[in-house]
C-alpha cells in the first residue's frame, strides 16, 4: 500500500517539478525570457537571427520564442497574465495593450527607455501619462488612386475629405465611377475619421462638428456619390472595386499595391499614390503593433532589454525590408529607405509617404475601455444616419450616453476581476 502511494506521488509531482525546471532553469543560471509574437512564423529566419545575435551579445539571457496565431493572441494573453507564469514579453496591438494597462496587468516602462522611438508614437501609447508598452512597427495608409480617371474627370487628387466631397460629383459625371468606397462601418474606420476632426470622446461625439462629419457622409450616400455598399462592405470589397475601376480612390497600406499589381496589372499601370485624406486638424492616422511586459513576468529587465534590441535601427530596417512595415525607431526613419524613392517605383513612393505621415499623427486616437463596444456604437450610428432612420442629433445623443455608460459601468468589474499583483 505504501509503495502504491509513493508511486502515485511520483506520478503527480515529477511532471510538475520537471515543468517548473524547464520554465525556470533550463539554461543554468541564465534568464529564460519567454517571448510571444503574433503570426510572425513567415519571418522565422529573421526572428531566429535576431535572437541568436542578442543571445551572443547577452550570454546571461536566453530567448524562448513562441509564435501565436493572430486569432488566439488576445485569449491566450488574457489567460497568461492572470497566471503565475506569464510570458516575459508579448507582441500585441495597442487596443488590447491599453485594456491590460487599465486592468493593472502590465509592467510600467520608464521614460528613459523610450528615447530611440518617435516621441509622437510614444505619446499615443501612454495611459494616464504612463508607458506600459513599447512600439515595434507601424503602418499608415496612403491614397491609392487611378490617375487616368482623375485626369479624365479634370480634377486634382483630393487631399482632404472636404475636397473629396467637392470632386465626387464631377468624377461620377465624367467617368461613371464612384470616388471612393469608405467601408465606413468596418472596425474603427469612422472613429479614425472623427478623430481627424477632434471628435474622440463620449462628449465630443455629441456635438455640431461631429454631426457635420456624419451628415457629410450622409449627403454623399443619399446623392449616390459613394456606393450603397459603403455601410456594409470591407476594405477587401473596396480593393475589388478599385481593381475593376469602379472607384477612383482606395485608402490602404503600401502592401496592397502588390495585390493590385498581381491581380489587376492593367489597373496598376494607371495607379499612383498620394498622402491619405485628412480632416480639419490636418493629421494622419496610423496603426501600430507593440510589446508589453506582464506585471507578473519573471524576467522583466531582460525582456525590456530584448525589446529595445528588436527595435534598434539595424533590426528595424531589416524587418522593414522584409515586410514593408514602417519603422518606429527615429534614426531608422532617417535612412534613405524611408526618405528617397524613384518615380517608377510605387512601393518605395508609398513607403516614403507613409513614413513622413508618422511625423503628424497627433492627436492620435486613444483606445478606451470597451473599445470594441464603442466601435459598434459608432458603426451602428453611421448606418442609422446614412439610412435616414432618425435625425442625426438624437442618434448622436444616444451614442454619447451609451458610450459614457460603457466606461463607467466597467470600472468596478475590472477591479474585481483583475488583481494588480
């Protein structure tokens, strides 16, 4: 009986002890930094090369890299930060990173560790004036346009939403093409447009300026100057319409140029690029991927050191050349790769335009509690207003009230569900 009991204890505890050994001391006295990325397996040669170089320079640190499918990133991260053994460094988007910061689940990073980055990007990542994440890479959409249709219409490429609205009737009359399919209810598209007019909170969404922006798109929709599918379709459908020359403008990242070139070479031959459309504040929007260090991580300083290594000038430029993303390291952005292009190379021209746009991104759109629910409120409002379900002011009044309820109603639940240590 005693022997059976001892065997049972061994069955239970030996695997646990082995797992703890693997997590804590599989490399002797080295710090074993567990590093998660989102869908970077296609660039495994780059990632393993950077890791090997870092480990050679830092013999006391070993990096264990795990690539997580994008669709599982948030779910796995949420479970891990509540455990006693979370990864030491995680690649996330700012939306979810901000949520974790609000819940007290992230390690605060000192200002002295942000000097290599664009200050505007660091400012966009702050929560309550503090830094809980470091940027990895950015994208900033450009205006991809059909220069033949623009010339046929006798108009200039619009630089602002206002100019786009003014040229829309002439383009439709001269070419029978729509100027744009704004996929206005996809993700945070409308919030980003509103932010370009200083509309970015529960209070400002219920204002005359906000109503003016919504009514601007309602006017385009009502007068058949943007496709009826604008309130339901995504950027993928917009890309299809651009390649078939049913719309003149398409706002997207430079990587979409390759898709156009491969799938619609005749349209690509007529394509050029310009800066993205702006509102009355004149700033551009952008998207970002960043790194966070969980508060319960075992090797915070080693993880931070590795994150700063990943984002130094050399590694940023190497990643950018592989992927066409935009660096966030301010020295890398001064490289010829981001400042010079030839007229016949659309990819390099788009890259230079995108990089330049990062110098004017303030005020950046700040992510809030319940961001997905806020996106849904705004997108539902867009559909109601464009479909003339009600007058614009009462719809926006309701959005404002619901937005405030989302923010105030979540604070208590968050504190209860997420202990800070």
